[in-house]
């Protein structure tokens, strides 16, 4: 039941479309050097991916002045970064099969919310790309899905323990399995050839609790989860500020004074990706 047993079953592992892996390369270099016609053409060859992207592009959230009829229109009207986010989200959510007894729509909605908050936080941290932060947030708990795919009975037991006790999910998983969803998610990101910056963010998202080393992107995920919990609990702004993980914010160089002034924006953040789940 070690982690290697999960990745030994290569045929059962979720697989993302090739175009998604190719788009990940744009995080490593200059996106302006990419051939937009080539990228949009590759997206268009995947009918399922194209249908999802066009449904999102034509949703009320993006408010397009005219109908987006193909991926090339999407990148011209929405920009490359938005198309990339749509394709990544479509590819990742579509890679996982349904898991009995688990609400995956709720899981992905939470992931998209964390992603949007991560992007917002990145605006107050120097030398962090907002779209990279978004992808880190979106991917932060995919390891949990993989654990459920292979060990659903154990995952259900841990659900009960998590609901009944004070320990966090990753602590319960580590005690039971000797690894947790952050470890599994980082390894999956590696197998999917995602950039190391995303792998490290997923792996290090709980290191602030253990005094371990972590990247700016990992710290951003940590703070995003705090803000998501605060929002879910309708926490007043004064309480959000008093409980804010300042040590993490200081380590990653977050301009908290400016962020505090903009806390009201949190309730307005929307990724626009929930349409993928319909």
C-alpha cells in the first residue's frame, strides 16, 4: 500500500491530453514565442476538449461580444493565458473517472476557488506569475483523488476520522499510509511533465506547519486555503486579519497591508470554470 503501488498501475493512472502537456511548456518559457495557430489547431483536434472550452468561452462569465466558434477565436478574443487555463482545467478534470460515494463536482469547485484565490494572492507577491499560481491552486489536492481511486475504502475511513477529530487530512493520511495527497499530487504532476515549480508547490503546501522549506507558490496555496476556509465560515474581516498566517506571508514577501485593504474582493472572485462540471 506504499505510494509506489499507485504509480505502478500505469494503465489505471489518469492521463491528460497531449495538448495539455504541450501547453505546460509555456510555463517554462516565453508564451509569446508560441505559435498560436499551432496550439489552437491541436486543441481543435480533440473534440471533447474543444466542446468544453467553447462552452466556457461562451458562458456569461466571460461576456464575449460575439459567439466563440473555435479555439482560434477563443485565443484571439480571450487571450492565450485564458485559453491555456480553460484547456488545462478541461484536461485535468476530464482525466479522472468517477469515484463511487464521492462528490467530485464539489471537489473541483473547491479546487477552482483555491486556484482563483491563489491567483489573487500572487498579485501581492513579487516575482510570482499569477497564472502559475492559479494552476498550483487548481492542482493542490489532485493527489487526494488518486488515493481515492486506488484506496477508496481507506479514504472513506479517513473522511470519518477527519469529520470527527481535530487532525488535518494530510496528517491522517500520513499516519495511515505514510504519505499524503501532497506527496501523491506532486508525483502525478511529475508524471504529467508539469514544471518543477508546480511540483514543488504541491509537495510543499503543508511545510509551513512543519518549518520545512517551501516555495513562494507553496506558501500561496497555504494562505489561499486559509482564506477559503475564512470565506466559507463567513469570517468578519477583522477576524481574517487577526488570524492571518503572517509568518508565511512574510516569508514569501506578500504585501499584506495592501491585501488587507482588498479583502472585500474575495467574495467576488470567480474562476468561471464551474461550467466544466455541468
